[in-house]
C-alpha cells in the first residue's frame, strides 16, 4: 500500500475516530433504541469476518485513524472480541481502543479485554433502580450491569464512563442521583440527549430531555463549572467540573467531572472527527447519513488496499456538513442506532 495522507473532508475536518460495529444484535431492548421484539438481525454471512474487519481497521489506521471504538448492537455478543482487540492493539501506529457496551458481559470479559489491550470502556446505564431498568430495557439485568462496571474498574479500564439517556416521566428525575453514585464509585457520568434514531420512530422533540434541563437538574444539587472549550477537542460531551455537592468526602475522584452530550440542541458537527463502519461493512460518515458506502463488496471481490484507500477517502470527502435534525423537512437516517453502531 502506498503512503497516503489523512482522511479529510470537504470542510477540512479530519476523520481520526472510527466506530466499528461488531454485531447488530443486542441483549437489551432499550425503549429509545429497539422494539421489545427485536429487529430483523443481519444474516451471519453478511457480517464482516474478523480478518475483513482487521484489514479495514488497518487501512484506516494507515490513513490517520487514531481511535477505534467497538460498538454494536451489543459488541460483547460477538465471539472472540479479546482476540480482535489484541489484533488491533498490534497495529502500528497503535490506535486507542475502547468499547461501548451495555456492560452485561463485562463481569466475564473485562479482565481479558484489558489484557488484550483495551484502553477504555463506556457502559450504558440509565437508572439506579432495577425496576426502572426493566421498564426501559425490557430485561432484568440491572445487577449484571453493576457487576460489569465493577469488573471494568477492577481491570483498570479507567476512566470508566457511564452513559445515560433520560426519558421524560421515566428516569428524568435521576440525573443528580446518577451523578452522586458515579462520583462515589469513581465512574465518569455522561448524559446523552435522546436522538431520533430509534427503530420504532417514536422520538418526539417535545418529550426529549434537553441538555439545558439536565444541567438545571444537576445544578440544583451540585456546583458545576464549565471546563474551558480548548479542552473539549472533538469530544461530543461538554464537560463540567463538579466543584461541590453532597457527600463531597465520599467522592472517589480527585478531579470529578460530568459530561452532557447535547447532540440535538447543542450539535458538535463542526468538530466531528468520526466515521462509522457497520457490522455488515458499510461506511457511514454521520449517524444521520442517508447513504452508506459499501466496503464489504469490494473487500470480498478482491479489491487491493489502494482501491480501498481510494474508497475511504472518497466517502470521507463526501461527509455531511451537519445533521439536520433541527431543520424543517429533516429525514431520518436509513438505519436505527443499534444497526449503525452508536
Ligand atoms: N449496546 C451497547 C451499549 O448499550 O452501549 C452499544 C450500542 S448502543 C446503540 C450505544 C449507545 O447508544 C448507548 O449508550 C445507548 O444508550 C445509546 N443510544 C441508543 N439509542 C439512542 C437514541 N435514540 N438516542 C440517544 N442515544 C441512544
């Protein structure tokens, strides 16, 4: 493969963060993501094999991708994730490798993943109440997620980040409690605005709990100070230092922070450095893309590395300027969050 420059789009943004979906299936049915009966899962032979996936990641790393985030569906439902991580960690330059997971299998996998080279983990948890968890995710797995979080922490996958989506009338009163718990446990809490990416098309702007509301709830209990913008880089979360609050002495962090991802009301597209590879080998340049770039077919039809490089560059050049959720006539993405890889 010839030496190639970075993946730059028409607006000068450089793609350095590759989100790789390992599988579209999930063990939960979170109401804002998937219907209780599940979805039509991808046939197994349409999923990229480990070798195909590693090849594409290797090519992307050669084009300046410095961070690979494994996601899904639920990525740990795929077999052999520690092996995949080890193969990614052996690439040069070595990318940062992280995983976004519902945490259910982390009790089993955290130590092996850390040993294989995983750097960080994001665990999704929307509530501290097992009954609410069942109501949101349609599975009785709250205790398993908590055990997974403890295992990740014990395995040194720091900082363990916890992502929560707040739903009006269901768990929107929990922001301060979730933050308090995370501060005590040593996790970094992040709240994410609900996006129109559910398979059921149930998203309702008026019902969405906004970043402003989340901050208002947090500020009723905690003293927060914005972390200056230069520290943000391309991170989707706006970060706040937690200066004071209840049980200060019991917090397990020296530099406590909380993140708020206002994807809808505070979009960060201008600094977006992300591209996504679906489990079936389609490149997406935005969560809200209406088109995908097929990498699987050329891979399976014998394309050379240089040909794949050209395809990747072409796709990234055509990356969307921004999502258009806030504009009249917004049309939803062609697939839902769990099918894309969040
Ligand atoms: N199963 C893994 C997990 O639970 O983290 C990885 C995939 S999941 C699709 C990734 C993240 O997307 C989770 O934090 C989930 O809460 C979030 N998510 C799913 N649907 C969403 C939506 N409509 N709006 C905002 N976040 C969403």
